[in-house]
C-alpha cells in the first residue's frame, strides 16, 4: 500500500497520542509511515525525512509535538505539502504552549492545527485532504 501520509513525532513519549491517527488511517485503508524525529535534536535528519517523504509521493504530513512544538512548523518550512500539527499535552501548560506554537506560524509557512491531543481529528482532516473521507 502506497504511503500517502507521514506521521512524525518529536519524541517517543508522543507515540501514545499519535497512535490515534494511525488507527483512523488504518481503518480508512490509507497507507502511512510513522517516525520519531526531533527538530531540535536532529534537524538534519528531520529535514531529510520530510524531503524524502515528498519524493516518495506522500501527500499529507501529520506532525505531533509538545511544549514548544517546533516540529510541525519545521516540517512545513521544507515542503509545500499540507502539514497538520497535533499539540501534545505535556509540560506545565498541558499542551496550551504547543497549541499556540502551532497556530501562530508566520505568513508563508502554514500549519493546520487541531486540538490538544487531537490526533484522530488530524487523521480525519488528512483523509479529507486526500479526498478519502466518508460520511
């Protein structure tokens, strides 16, 4: 099955939240791949992951991160593919900082933002972008 969605998370601790997106995509029969890659700890590796995904024909990126949530914007800065940011509840602000980081991207680097821990909605939005949503 062709991978149409790349799910990327900033750390292994985000996996429990992003697994919800995997479940929705599996149920819909949409191919995806999941990676842990940090914009802070491995910027070159993360950039390469995004560029390779684009070359492989990925159509949508779901990027989840907590706290400063730099990952979704970092991903969007290297591609014109739609990026959906999932703020992960962590740290003293329980995800509010991540939500604001994702929602406040500068002009020209758009990132769609779903609610805190909203990986299911991120996957449903990806399905709509791909034209595969069901009523």
